[in-house]
C-alpha cells in the first residue's frame, strides 16, 4: 500500500510540475494524454507530422551512422537544447549528435505529434526507443523527445532538441551531477527579461494552484513532456494536471535563464529550476527546464515545454 501511495503521488507530481522538479516517486494519476487537440487545419497538421517525422527518422539514422555532414546542415545557427552536461548550442550539439562514440544497434520513433507554434515553427514530440551505447554506457532505452523545426529558405532546420528519459519513478535516483550548473548567470537582454518574467508568473500560478491565472498565461495549443518522460498532449490536460493539489512549495528560483529568439514572435526560454518544498511528502529535485513562448497580440503566452532532470545522462 505504501508503494502504491508513492506511485500515485509521483504520477501526479510528474505532470503537475509544469516547471517542476523530480521527487523520488511516480507519474500523475490520470496518465498521459495521447490525442492532440483538434486543429483548425487537420490536413496540414497531419501532413506536417508526416513530413517532420520523416526528417526526425533521418536525424536518428544520421546519429546511428555517425553522419557529421547531416548535422552540420540541419542544425539552425541559434540552436539550443539540453544534453547530459547541460545547455547545448549548435557547436556542442553537433558534437554530441554526430554519434562519434556511439554504437546504436536499433532505434524506433512512435506516437509523433506536431504542433504549429507559428507558421514557420513546429514542435514535434515522440516516444523514442533505443538499443545502444554512447561513451561505453547504455543509452536510455526509452525516452520522450521534443524537437523544434524552423522553416528557413524553404528548408526545415532543427532549432531545439531535448529528451526526458521514461523512468519508473519509484526507482528514480537523483543524478550525481544534479546540483551542478555550468550555464552561467541569467542573461540580461530584453528578451530574456521578458520571457523570464512570464515564466515567473506561470510558476507562481502553479505554486498557488491557480487554474484561472494559468489559463490566462497559456497559449491555445500546447504539448508538454515532464521529468519522467510522461507526455501531455493538449491544453486541457495540462490545466487539469497543474492546478491540482499535492504540492506545497515555499519558494523557487529560476536561475541561469537564457532566451533564444527564433523569430520576433517566438522564443525558447531555458533555465535551471530549484524549488524549496515537497510534492506528496517528497523533496523536489533540480530540473533543466524549457518553455516555448509565442507572442499573441501584445502578450507572450506559454505554448509548450519540456523539463529534464538536472544531470540526467
């Protein structure tokens, strides 16, 4: 019975913590939503998911083959993401994704879902299964991946990628490097200050269990991948999850923030999140968080995101 309570508690934590941290337990009670929100352009959405899914397959084939040329061509200049050592840029991502020291026997991508963030920026998420090693260590056998594709000069380029390993939260262990941070202080540019202020408001609304405030801060369509590799497919499921009870957070700090602007109306905010509090009695662990913000009129709205456990391999 005790283990079941722990499992239910952490399942709720996994999806409740929109900018969350890990506890030593498991995923949200109502589980993952797999069906996306209705799209005003269902045919286009389906076609884009298929097109981007094919590109995503090519990227994994390039990783498996150690194809450096592919990565040099497809990564956008402003690329940002997360890797085992922290935040990545185009140079460090290219080195990691070339798979130079990897031996990938098999991979499979499934459950692809595409969300149009702007007419030229798409978010693609999918479940990823891999059998192989990198640097002599096993690759996470299952994870959920988020990739941002931007349309440039008639071609899709990858501007963001991160993965959250699908784990059994009851067996979760805090990574040894979870308290280390090499991303520096928060940037002081206008874009970072603007998006960080919005993120502070979103996290505060979550801390206060205020669904109405969160609804006002969310975009019309979104996806989210949490620190357990659980996937939330739409806005309604996210609001239901993150406004629930169970977490008591006294304070939080969002540090090392950096806004990467993909266009004047869309930015990627990455940062380290640290929380003083508990969810269902479990202490919170640091996360590397990503929030995708889209400008609607004069307002920047939270429009999707992914959180990974800080220091996770």
